[in-house]
C-alpha cells in the first residue's frame, strides 16, 4: 500500500517547483519547533 509514496514528492515538486506563497518564512519557525522551542512565536 505504501509503494507509491516515495515518488509523490517528485511529482508534486515538478508541478510547484518554487516556494508557495510564504513557505520560506515558515522555515525558522519549523526549525524552532523541531528543537522543542514551543514558546517562541514568529508573527510573520
């Protein structure tokens, strides 16, 4: 059932190769979240 999943990101990135809207601004917030810093909020 999971065999088609590995190719899915390639298909999606082929259709939308550039960052969508404000994705770039979410990277620092996601990095803080992954480090466990849940108290910081980025207002962007």
